[in-house]
C-alpha cells in the first residue's frame, strides 16, 4: 500500500519517518487507552446503495477486533475507507488520531493490509524478491529493503523458503507471506481481510497465531471473517455488520450472552432394555422438558428445548428413566448461533 515513484529516492529513517516529507504520527505517542483506529458515524453510498450507514468503531493498541458480517454487509467497504482507497460521504475515519482523508500517504503507511486474495504476488519471483519489491515501493533502498524482507520472512516462519518461487508456495505459505508484506513498515495498525477462508485448520491457526503475536506487541488489528467460530479465544472485541449497519459491538462473551443455544445433539443408549423405538421412548421420558428426534447417526438424537426449559432437567429426565446419556453438544457452534440470530434480525 502507499506506493510512490522510485525516482523520489527518499530513505526511511530509523524512527520511521521519511526524509523530505512530513513526519508520520508516532505509534509510541498513543496511550494504551487511546484508539489506534476510530470510525465516527461513517456513511458511504454507491449510488442508491448505502454500503455503510453511520458506522462507529474503535480499536486500541494491542487489541484484536473481529469484524463479522455476511456477504454485502459492508466489511470490505469499511477496510477501503480505512486504507484511503475511498472517502466516506459522511463521518470520519482516523488512524492514530489523524483523519485518513487528511493524512494521505503519511497515514496510509501506518497501515499493514493482508488482502483476502492470493493473486497479489509475482508468482515467478521468490518470496524474498517479492518482499524486496514491495519494500522498495515503500521507499526503502536496496540494502535496507533486502534486510527488512529477510527479517519479516523470519518472523512468519518462511526464512527457509525465501528463495523459493511464490508459485510453489501452498495457500498457507502465501497467507503468511501476505502477513510478512504487511509487516514491512512495522505498522501500528494491521487490517486482515478474510485471511483464513480457504485454509485448512492448521494453516488458519498459523495465521491467527502470527496476528495474535503482533497484537501482543501493541499492534491494533481489525480481523474480518465469516468463520465466526474462530473468534472465540482469539478476538478481544467483535463488531457485527449487517446491510451496512452495526448490529452488535462488544466483547465475545457479551455477544454470547445474547442468546443460549436451544438445540443439542445427544448420544444416548438404552442399556439392556432394547426398546423397539428408542426415539419414541426418549420423547416420552422427556415429557414437557423437550422434544427429541433421531439423526442419521446411530445413538445420536436431536434434542430441542422449549423456551424456559433447562438442559440439565432434560438430561436428568432421561437418566431417571435409565437411559445412558454418553455425550451432549450444541447442534450449532455457540458463536455461529448468535451471529445468525443477530444478522437475521431474530432477537430471541
């Protein structure tokens, strides 16, 4: 991001400023309680479509803020506003207190972007060569660019693959290379767009670990995702967008407190009784505490609880009738359950 002509030949100083330009705001001048990223009543329209509708959000240094929402919710538009690619029609976006629309390249160089796509590298070049190229776009000279490229390759665990053509990288390796590129200027703000949507669990965990480590060093992170289950234990806060509006803004525990799951998968055995229709027998045993129906998997049943019913009472009713409840889990992951309720407008 923030590319400029190489002919300007300006060096990055050790303090992160560039000769011949206005000094960028210092990350170290921002206190832990002051926002590194702030959106205030931001509205952005595309013709008659309101992509962002008075969106407010703040992220402090060291915080991972998850940004959730279905397709068309406004997540990508929000990132484009923060990176200065588009201007808001109303409201203001700020990085370290500086309005993005006023700061130009000085503000944008404070942002590291990990895009969602993989087609942002030169596949015939090595990982090191790619990073040197992008470092030069940021104004670093040859030796400095090469040194910084090797540093960030090591930080993301790709030091041994630095000389390998990017076309031979796995998806997970390319994502880590994207993180490395975003870290070239050691930015205080990291924007990560759908980084794990096409990765296997191991690759996704590797990227989350890298990002969490940066947050531990004081970087403010906005992490957009549709894999809602991954934010538990990873994100500090969560903002849910729907049709350009903020539907929820708070911590993950606060999000989960919005609703309790009402459907569970139980693994049940009938012991030695061998009843002819186990599902019917289980339903009778439950009485008014819930309803149960079989699933495609043997011994597994779907338990639905009515409003006000307690899971423990339902399990107790089954065990009192001499059924063995071997396992119990939510039908839908808890975070996903609440996310769907919020984005569908269901407040129950």
